[in-house]
């Protein structure tokens, strides 16, 4: 791994005891995108930059992007395919480099054009995966997404022949953002890592999104690290933790407390990188200044946190290991195994409406705040999981689970003197 790689930057920070923080930021205008990256680089914390792409580019509708640009319409992200490579190089000039790597984030099930564009612009880090950017975000058949991501991995891997080290982050630990039990999140992240390695990548990150219970989350990140060490011992990898991806607290104090808990979780579990969210998250797209403030708050919380500590074993590792091993047993080629696993319901994401997803699993937040299976469908978890109920989850119970984190942190915030909702003055 070259010192100038994305993975190398994170590894150096970890060796120096610092958590790398990262925003989710994308701006359609090149000058605005450059200013946003400059603000992140100048934030005074150990950060990497993000170029998040617009929704038209994500689905490959480049004609719509060009029409929007011609009409002067605002885009909800940076259209890297529509701009000439020189435009993006100018956005990055003097900013991106060994001291400030930049990652492209997009959400595409068929990302080949995006990968070509980012490589032509001199970038080498992106994220996604054949399941994690297919099931939640598209109606593209899983088999087609697997083929597209295999091609994309090979495009990235060609950079290694020219002396570079591409980096790919699995989004597998963030499926649907919420109400997917940790064992499945961990398994999908590891399986996508195995897929990336099979297609020539030697530097990757494995994701996990903060869920509903800090103890369960610590157990999940530990499980992710254990399985990564078992299945990916011959590649460079690190863990990236996402601040909660579901319904966010509406109060400033609640949102800040949730972000601080994510930073503490990252330090406690040895996660090397944290994707932040802001106090404006429940209300609107955050400004650049709000993103920078969140980076600084997360970095400060991480500096106060203590690593290590006891982690309870409630079976997350056993669940994740059972799923990973059952899927990999389906075929020698991990891409074929992923397709067969979805077909057989071995990988079945709760509340996911993708046509290929079996849709026979359900989960709920229990009274202790932990995320539990209520229906396991055909998941290979026999003897490991006892579903909490065979009955359908009611709409009231589903809404209670979806709003659990928001209510928990907002209620705590409103119990404190001076707490107030964002935007109320």
C-alpha cells in the first residue's frame, strides 16, 4: 500500500491515535464544491474530503444532468460524469493529495461511468457495493449489479498497475439505514469485502452504521473486525462507522449527543474513520459550515473518549459468521454466491422493497433498545436466533421502532434546561 493512498492516510492517523472524520457533502457547482473541500481541509481536524454525486448521475441519466446544467438548475450533488475531467481536476487542484484524500460517494448500482470519470480526474477512492448500492437504491436486478460492480472493481484495480492504490468502501453495514439487525449488516460488509478482493482490490474499508443500542453496536463492530481478520487477512482494511442513518433527533442537543456517542463508539471499538451528521440533519441539507462544525465536534468527542472496555456477547458474531459462511459455501465465486444467496433468502433485508429481495424478514427495537429479529425468513440462523414473535409487526410498532433513536435523544435533550428544536431560535 502506497503512503499516498486513501487507506494509507487512515492507517497513519490510526497509528497516531486519531480518528479520521468525514462529511457527506456534494455540491453541483464546481466552484462551490471546491470551496466545500477547502473548508473541510481547513477545519483543523484529521479529515478526508467527500464529493457526493447527484441523483441523476447515480442512476445514469446523464442527459438529465446536461439539461439541468444547461438550464442553470441546481443539482443535489456533483455531476462528475457530465463535467470534463479537467473541471474536476481544477476543483481538486491544490487541495486533494497525500495530506487530504478525497472520496467519491454516489449510490449507483451500475457505477462504471462514475469510476471511469473519477479515475480520469485523478481520484482513487469511492464506495458502494453489488448489494449495498443495489437493494436499497435501485430496481436493477442483483445479478446485473454484481456484473457491473465486478467491472467497476477491475477498472479501479487497473490503477495498481500504474503504481496507485485504489480504495473501495463497502456500504454493506448501512443497509436501509435502520431496522436491519447488526448480524446481517456485518455479514454483508464482510461479503462485499471478499467480493472486492476477488476482483483485484487490495485496499478497502468495511462499514457499520450506528444503530439503536451502544452496547449492541460495540458488539457488532467487534464482530466486524473479527470476521474481517479471518476473511481479509491479506488485504489492507479498516472500519468506517456511520453516525446513525435513520430518523435523526430534531433538537440541537439531541443531534449533538447522538454524534458524540458515535465518535465515542468509534474510539471504543477501534473504528478508524467516522462519517458525521449535523445538527441540521432532521430539517434540511446541511451547509458547508454546519458540516465543518460537525467534523470539529466529532473530533473533540473522540479526543475525550476512552478506547476498549468490556463488550457483551449476545450472539452478533455468531449470527454474522453463520451468514457469511453459508453464503460463501454457495459458490467458489463470491459474486455468484451473492446472487444465489439473495435468491434463496440467505441475504434478506428487512423492509427492503427491491424486487429480488425475499422480503420474509422483519426486525423491531425491543424494550431494552436493542434491535432484534421478529421474523428470520430463510436466513441461515437456525439454532442461533429465536425470533421474538411470529406475528406481523403493527404499523404502531414499526413507527415506534423507527423513531426510537429520535425520541430517546430528544427526550433527554428536552429534560435539560435550555434545549430547543433546531430552527426555533
